């Protein structure tokens, strides 16, 4: 992309607030008050009257008025988006070799009968003000603003981010998009269920932890960039916590300075070059065979037989058994993400740099969502491939809805979803809004249902999330008993797989994706990984974990279930194939398969 420069005529400082969830793409009407922002520190005493200084004073007065309604006030600017993309903006904020710096890029693709459409919003952020890292009951809080590091032992580490933010109140103002604009972003591993089920799912009985990844990693992002692809506007935001300053004048001046710094990083005339790549869709059509797994085929099939014994004995009705496949590649994780956007567009496209790993995902499924007090849970189960034409597509849809096994499994998971929502919803508010819809994605179609409820007045998003983790579509039914058996039958801890990835905004709204179709790139190089020095830039070999599972019921065919796992992992690996083809030199030696 050619270098570009922001025009100050469209760069404004405003006061606003956030009120949305990540994938909620409903149109909105935004009315904002514009005021030109000077590039020098704000000093109310030096304001001259009249002209532009009057509007400057008016903007501070708006900031002051907003601060009376809450102690967390956003300042933002709006610019045209026609010279910038989410990918290039992310690379402006996070350099190519800064792979361990916590940061995120969240995008989406909407699905319909007529095809895929780019979701309305993309969000990105870097340099979190605070990080919360939990492993077991140990919680580490890194406050980068104060330069402090705190360790605590907590029975329920999921309470840590809530306690940090419990005294914050958002100053409600107009002008921001109806989507995540700031707050907590990160992941919650499958193992966070042990915080709520200490007796039945103790850590001591968990499978072997061979990666030592955090159970929770969250970053508190006060600097966020939001792309509105419909209005062609980029929102650049900085949140000001007024209690951190001795006066409102200081808070406002510091906020403008931080906002200027963020804008300057995005308008860098020496923007890092993004290699365009050469897309060979034939390579991306079928994933390479993946032969290395944490379970042999015989071990996985034996686990299926043991699970079926429990089902036939009436111990459980269904269980999801997974295995973790492994691939090696010299393609960079961000290059793989760029390829994943092409080969498998989904409602939740995720690039997340965290402590210990990088997550690259294209999840089709909500784990849970809260929008203005309304809880939404959307079980997704029952699958068919997409047809080659509309006639075949409709035939496959009809076949899917007539499949008694698929429909029975789906209804069972809807019941689990109702139970999860019912734990935290007001009495009588839980309802199934939609039942047995068919949703189409780029390569498959799924049966989908929507369960909703109104959150209890004394509960928060964190309570709702804890009630949902993990959902029945990745555990089984009854849920806790199925998870006890997963501990017995799977060989290693799941980690991020089948947990949740997403954000909880300053307003309390939440949008968390289920961590399926998720690649885990551990950032600690193993002792047996290679380096290459033949490219323009030195490249390291990455070990990529691709985990996939299959729902086991009484009449499951073990061979078919094993092949389902292999095919899911290979399908996700298509992005690695395409990234290698697009970004590695033609004669590059690949030993990633």
C-alpha cells in the first residue's frame, strides 16, 4: 500500500461511549458533536476567544459534563477508511517481530443463502493498560500504566477483572458505533470450568498439561481502532479514567495527547510493508494430510469405545472427544491469519497475541453474548457440506433436517443451552427464539438455534460467561459428567480449544466466540524447531496445534468419528498451505507436513 497521510480536516476529538457486542452488525444512527482538536497540550487558561478556541473550550465543557455521569470517558476521532485496512492498521500498531506483545484483531463475515458478506465492523487494539493472567488459582496482574506487578491466590480468578473494573462507570455520550469499542479482550481456556466445579473437576484429575499456557489471559484495552465498513469510517479511541488525574484539565490534556499518539502511529508515512502474496486457490481447496497427533488412531478409537460403554450404561447421553494435531511451518502466524481470511471466512475471525501463544481462529459459533442485559446463546450442531449449486444446497439442507440423529443431538444441546441461560436469567425470561434454522458458511451448513434470557439484576457478564463455559457442543450431556470422562479419556489439557475468545466492553456488553477452528501457535520455541536464513528475513519454524473433536453418541461409528477429526484439522490447515504458497519463496524448503 502506498504511503498516506491523515487530513486534519477530518480528524476530530469527540466524546462518546460504547454499547455493543462484536458481531452485532445492526445499522445505527450516530449523531456526534464535532470539534477540532489541537495537536498541542490542552490548557484551558490559554484558550483564546473567539474562533476555533471557542469550540475548543466547548469540547472541554462537554468532557467535564460527561465526567459528572461517569469516571470513564472516551475521546475519539473519525477518519475516512479508504486509505487503510484492518490488516494494515494492525501492522502499524504491532510490528512484525513483536509477536509476544498482547494485541488483537477481530473481524467477521456474515453468512446468508446468497453468499458471504463482510461484517460491518472490524476492531483492533494493542498495548493494553492492564493484563490479567491466571494459571490455576494464581493470578498475576500487570499494570503497565503504574509499572506494577501483583500476584494473588484466588479461588475464582474470573473475579479478578471484575474487581479491577468494579468502580468504573462509563459516561454515556453519543457518537460511537454499536460495537465493542474498548474493554477486556482475551481468552478463557476450557479448564476455567474447574473454578466453578472444584469438587467434580479438580485440577489434580485433569489431563497432562504439556504447554503450561494460561487458563485466562485478558488485556484491558483503552486504545482501540474500529472500522465501520458500511459508513467507511474509522473510529480511533482513547478512554480516559478521570480518577487517575488530579484535575479534569489534566485528564483531558493527557487524553488528547494519548489520542494524538495513537493517530500518529496509524498515519505513519513509513508504514510497514505487507507482502501481497500470490493466491493459489487450488492449494487452499484441500488441506494437507496431518499425521502427527497427541493420540494414535487406535488410542482415539479405544477412547470412543469406552465413551460408548458409558452411554450404553446410561451414564451420559453424548460426549465430545477431541485430539490435538500438530503441524510445522515457516509461515508467520499473521500470514496464516491473512490466508485464513481467504479460505475460511467466518462470523468470528480472530488474531490474538497473548502470553504464551498466538491464537488464529475462524469460529462460526457464539459461546455467549450480552447486549443491553439480554443474554444470547446459539447452539450450532448438525453439519452438511455446501452444495455445488443452489439445487444441491437445498437438497443437502433437507437431508440434514431429516437426519434423526443430527436433530436429536441438536435438540439435546438446545436444552443444555436453556439450562446455561436459566442459571443467570430472570425467572420466566428464558425462551427459544429460533429453533432448527440452517445457517450457511463458506464450506458447510449447520443447524442453529437461538436461546435468550434477561440477565438477573445482581449479576454481571462475568457470571453469565462462567455459567456458559464450556458449552455443551464441546463437552456433552449431562455436561459435568461428560467433562469428568473427558478428563479420563483425553491425553492432554485442551487449553484455549473449546474455551472462549472475545471481549467484554466497558459498558458490560459481551461477545465471546467459541474457540473452535482455532490454531494455537505457542510462542516459546521448542528445542527441536528449525530456523532458516535463506529468505530476506530470517524465519523460525512454528509448531501449530490444531485440535478437533467429534460428538459421540450410542450409534457412532468410531472410524467415521476419527475421520471427522482428521478432516476438521486438515481443513483448518488449508490456511497454512495457502500462507506457505503465498508468502514463502518458491524454492523454499518446507518440512512442515
